[in-house]
């Protein structure tokens, strides 16, 4: 490894990392081991449960690297980890990243870390540390991989999950910004000519260029969950990632329950209809692979749905009633367009 290049890289990212430390002032401790980050929980929790999550951004990385656009992929990394821990009702505390590359390309990785720092600020958490590995015998020059690790905390009595979900619960959907960070192996099979990605002209069927649509960052829902945290009407939250609505909503459903969705109740980003036509990809497969316009699905007491949607609106987040929880009568746990998936 080029030690001097590594030291230069660290110097360049210090300001971006430090910019995230205001999220939790006085919680970051010094004086301990220089090999690890130290974070003090303080006295803001009575009975805290630590919640952790690890993830990456999949083959969306290949598109970012082929296009030479690295400034938003770090936001995706934070989003994929933080959105997962939000489903327990947790408040994000700190984040760690791991970057492995064939050759340490300082300016590229500075952009990546700047994106991670920006994502941490959006999530209200601290970029506490990380690791950068140069592995020339493992990765080709110009190729890098990312992994992220988020840690949050929630009061034990405020934890969310399937045990709280009831028959007749309303399902509130929070819109996605597009594909987010799942299904890109299928995306690259559909748009298999990289020259389609490079132009700046508005792509037919979209309101933007294809590359902008494909690299639109994953939305971070920390502010939305923070706005409704502690409300007794909130029962469970599903982060819609790989597996789409069927693969993720069933993770918040108790046995004998079924989620019924009404796709006409939410707007579907144009990138999905373009993917479906261009593949072609069957509609059922689209729902099994992509979020189809919903980044989070929240199961709530029906008597609290209007109030919670108003709270979300005041916090600057749009939300829609997209379905309900019913007794399971047939097929899978999720019904979309009247079909069990």
C-alpha cells in the first residue's frame, strides 16, 4: 500500500468527517485507543437498546464507477444502513464505513467519503470512524467496494416490530426517490449498453437523463421516523429494499396476517415503467425486485393514521394510505393488484 497516499487521503477527509460531529455534541470521546472510535450514550436514555445494521449498495457501484460519479454513492451507503435500524424505532447515533480498492485513488475516495459524511448529516448521526484498504491483488485499478455499519438506540418500551401489528392496521407509505440501491443487476441487464447512460439529454420516458435517474440517491428517512417516534399508534416499519414489497413487508406481519396494497394510491416513479417496458419485465417481477415508489411502509393503528400523516406533513414528508392488514386467506403474505405475491 502507498503509505503517503493513504496519509494524504486521511488529511483530505478530516473536515468532512468532523462536519458530522455536531449531530451529537459532547458524545465523541478522546483519550482512549486511537484504534477505535468512542461514543458516550449519555443520560438521554432510561433503558436503551442498541440497534445495529450493516449493508452495502450492491451493483449500483458499477454504474457510479463507469460514469465516474462518486459523490452520491456514499449517501446511498448511509441510507441503506440507517433506514434498516430506523425500522426498530431507533435514533441513529454513529456510522462506520469500509472502503476497499485496487489502488487508492485519493480524489475518487475523497468524493465517496464526502458523500458518506453528507448522508450522516442527513441521518443525524456521527461518522465515527472507518477503514480504507488497498488490495491490488483483489480489486482492479479503478474499482472499489463499500460497506457501512450503523448503530442507533431506542428505549426498550418504544421498540417497534411485528408483535404490535394488528388486523385492520393501516399501511402508510413514504415515497421513494426512485430505484434506491436494489435491483441494479436487473437494471444493468435491461440497459445493457453503457452508452445509454452517458448522455445529458432527457431520456425518453423520463424527466431527466438516464444516468441521473439511475444514480438518484436513496432517500434517508431519519427525520420522518423521528417525527412519529414514541407515538403509540405506530406499530412497525418496513424498509423496502431487495425483494420489494413482498420480500420486506412480510417481515413485519405476524403469522396469519396479510398485507393488501392498492398500487393506484401512490405515484410510481417513471423509471419503473421505463424498466418494465424496456425489459420487458413482468409487473409481478417488478414488485418482487424494486420498491416501486415506496421506500418505507409503516403499519399503524387505523384511528391514528390521519394524525400521523399530518405529523409527517408538518415535518416536511409526504405520505399516503397505501393498504391495510387483513386476516390471511390465500397465497403469500402480500396482495398487490389482487394477486398474492
